[in-house]
């Protein structure tokens, strides 16, 4: 089974992690844009938003 995190483009992984961690520490919502690798090998852009439950 493939995890969703493993699909995120390697050049975007650290930035996304840091952005989400910062939002959690500041108790605010986050919004991130990143690329994933589609099963056909192409790149797709993703937009994600969320907030940790406080």
C-alpha cells in the first residue's frame, strides 16, 4: 500500500512539513500547494487546507 505522503514530490516535502508544523504551533489554519506524482508518472498540482483540532 502506498501512503499519500510518499506521492508528494521530493522537492516539496520539507516545505510542506515545515509550513504545516508552523501553522499547528501557531494554532492557525494552513494552506499548502504542492506536486504529487500520478501513477502515469506525470506531476499534478494539489492544493490543501486544514487545521489541527485544538
